[in-house]
C-alpha cells in the first residue's frame, strides 16, 4: 500500500480534502519532493532554499534573531483599541505543512525540511531517554491524528497546512483555519484559565499584550494530537507559550515554547515567519469527516492514535 495514502494528509495551502485518492496523494507527494530536493540545504542535509522573508533569511535559526531586531524597530498599524493590527490571512511559509519540525532530507513520502527549532541549538526535540524512539514508532504504527480528522491541537494550529485567518476584536484574538472547521478564540481580558481537571484538544488559551507582542498561554491540553505528520508527540502535561509580533505589515514573527516534564528533558522553542497571503485570499471552510474515504484502508496496517497511555 502506498505510504502517502495511509498517512492521508496532503500538504497544501489550497482548499483540498485532507483524505484523498491514492493517485492524487502520490502525485502531490512527488511534486513536493521534486521541487524541494532540487533546492536542499547541503550543509544541513535538509530543506529547500527559500527567498528571504522581511529582509531576513527564511531558515528559522537565522530568521529568529534577524526578525527580533526588525520587529523592535517596526511601528505596527493599530486597531481602534490600540492593539497591533494583525487581521488577515497568514501563511506559515517555511513550515512545509507540518510534515516535520526537525531537519529532514526528504524522501518519496515527505518533503525536505530545515528544523523550525531554535532552542536547543541542535534543532531537535529534547525527548526524555525513554521516549527517544517513540516518534519513529508513531510514524511506523499510527495515523497522524489529522488523517483521522482530529483538530490540530496547539501549537500546530498555527503551522498546519493551508494557513489561518486572524480576527481581532476588543478583548479577543481569534484564529480560523480551513482544516476541519477548527477555530480558537483567545480572551485577552486577563480572565483566568479553566480548572486543571479539564483536558481539551485545543486546550485553554489566554492572551495578553506585552508592548507590540501578543503572548498566548495555553494549558489544559490532552495528548491526542501530534506536532507533525512525522509523529512528534506530547503528553497531557504540555504547556505552550506563543508570541506573535509584527516584523512588517506583511510578516509576523511566530515563536512558541513548549514545556512538558512528562516527555521533554527541557523547554524548547520553535520560531518561523507567518507571511500575509496575497490580497483577496479567503480562508475557506474545508470539510474533513465529510470527505474522508481512506480511513478503512489506512487502518489495515496503522492504528488510530489514542494518546501516550491509550485505554486497553
């Protein structure tokens, strides 16, 4: 059985069913690889060469410090309530549809990727020793939760396929994504988190402004989502801090720090640009369950992910 079919997730910023016929999936995967391998970063052994973003190198490890300097000097446009205006549709242009978050040379199934991780400096997720091989085991034996139409979780919502729309209003900051009708509304009114006994796919997000940066704190996550198609995982102890800062009118510096003492040795951070889509771009409502026909085939040799400690 073709590997792309059983994984069942198509990487695109255009509206398209997440679960597709094998021929289409294979054709798209072949196209991704042919384009990306042609421009791989030989020094790191992974990832396409991309043009600069906002005058900064596009690779996360170089974009991050450059964008921080540029953002500090930028005077962003303002909403009527005085907050920086980030309304619009945004594309995580270097995230490769969340196929991977670490360095990867690419193969016949997944595109090449330069790590999105800026800390630790080696660009790798700092899993505890007992989980060193778990990501590969996930890839070998489980279906990416997106392939079964689960929502992305946090922080993957921001860098998942197809991009997001940001909608701002007084005391709220919201994301709307094309995939599976998902959204996230983030209060910015200093309201407290919900009780710790509750666990949700998208967690409980609360935001506040630090100067021109929106800081979002997300707790109460379950362990039923992944961070990438490649099987990067977390537990229900995950605590995510996200920071959104305009670098210029068409670029957001996105950084996210993940803390999870159950599976990570230390906190770690990803950073990447979010680039404004072309004028007139619309975020559409894309069905997932309604158009999924491949799950019975995928289940022939892969299982549905039910968390780190699934019920027996």
